[in-house]
C-alpha cells in the first residue's frame, strides 16, 4: 500500500481533487482538513526526522515527495537562513489567477514542514505568476520571515 501511495501518479491525482476543493469557497474547511490529513499520512508512512538547519529541512521536504517524481521538486539555493525550492509539477491551478486556492492547497506542504521543524512560504505561484513552476522558501520554525512576502499576499 505504501508503494502505491508514494507514486507520482497518485500524488498528481490527489492534487487535482484537492485543487478542485481549494477553488470552491464552500469547501475551505474540508480543503484544510484534507490537505492536513494527507500530509499527516505522508509523515506517518515516511517517519522523517526533524531538521535543525534549512539544508536538512529542504532535503526532508524533497524526500517527502514521491520518489518517482522528485525531479519536479528541486532545491535551487540554500543560504544561511533560507532554502529556496521549486515545484515544476504541472499544478491544476496553473494560470487560474486563484492564488488563494494555491494558499489553501499548499497547506499540505506547510503541514509537512511544521511537523519536521520548518516553515514553508510560497513566494511565487503557478496560479498567477505566468511561470511553469512555483518558488518556495523554507526556514527553521520560529525564524523571522518578515522579509519573505507570501504569494497570496503579493499577488505573485
């Protein structure tokens, strides 16, 4: 069962269902619950260790993605306080302009990071940036993030 759940095709299908829910205001609570439960199942199945550095956290995030699809989740840069990652997977929200739905959908990734010692912020979203990827920042939980503007607050 674990091997099936870890397939990129299952991840992508789940993403489509969750994106459908995220785009509908009447489903906000269900979307939040479903994304958190999916993340908790991932954590339960994979039992990652908590990270104490942004490098460890970035690698943990990447390792929690489907093994046969990790190429879609590159770590682009790591500095002293931030790991910058991207999602090159075709998001069902791409080009919709619905950055709020992206924020709801990315609760999955924020839950993964919150449970492994980190904090994840979407800096650029496929939903409205015109790009074919999303750009994320990962920091150690509790670190100052005032210099990072989340996409759902900036419009990109």
